[in-house]
């Protein structure tokens, strides 16, 4: 656990596109027993989530089963150091490198952390897929920098090609995350906006209330 704590603290202190939000991920993970992380990327957020799972705020928050973290990305990620650090700790880690819209979810999770393709069309589909299986929180990164326009606009990507490959319409690729979140909250009264941070590219937290 000392190695995990040290790594987490080091990542919090190291500038990145998400380091300022790691304490928030840790805070909400402490209230959970099962977490889905989709968009592992450089395996930074994973450390905060695992550290939180292993430090539940109460026995009830931790649940009566082994803490569980499912890691997903559309591309294979280097998680060797993370797996080596957590293999002897009381946490079950599984991973699958696949489009998250093709994931098969067999059991509910307490929390979903989304950090994938930051466009309206992708997030709209992710929220529709994962929210029914989520009992407590949905956290989303980059909700400020890509709030109005999708990241494909920011990166000057070939949206026509992306549309052909993904099946997502061009207008849903150009549009940002804010619209997807607003529509989701309007159509799903069992969820509410819990927190919204604009620093470090933005982080939005939704909470299930029913």
C-alpha cells in the first residue's frame, strides 16, 4: 500500500492534464467498491481510483466484497507497473482493450470514470450505455476544454473519416460534451449535477439520486 500511496502522491504533484483532479477521483472512489474506468490512456487516473477503493470512507462504502477496478481503453495501454503494484493488494483488477460501446457489462458498478473521445456523439452513447449500470457516480474529464466543440475540432481531425469509421454523424463529432451532459440530465431525473470543476481541462461529477 505504501508504494501505491507514494505513486498517487507523486502523480498529484506532477503537472499533467489531469493531476489537479486526482484528489477528486480519490475522494469519490473512497465511497465505492466497484469502478469502471474507460479511457485509461497513460494510466494516471487509475492510481487515484485504486488508492480510493483501498481506503473506503466507511465499511459500508467499501462493501463486503473485494474492491474491483475494470480498466478499459480502445487501444492497449501500458499498465504493467500498475498491475505489479496492485497484484498483492486487496483489489481485483481486470482490463479489456476494446471500444467501450462494445463492452459487455455483467454486474453494476458504483462509479464510472469517462475519459475517452471527447465529442457529443460518443459521450451521449456512453451515458446511455453505462448510467443504467451505475449506482452512485459518473465522472467525466475534459468537460471544460471540450465543452462546446468536440476534441476533433480542437485537434483539426478529419471528421468525415472519423464519422465513416465510427458511425457517428459529423455534426455529433463536431459538437462538444456540454450538450450531451445537459441532455442526459434533462432526460434522466434520477441523476443530478454534483460537482463541476473548470480547472485542468475540466471535470464534471454526476450523482444518482434515485
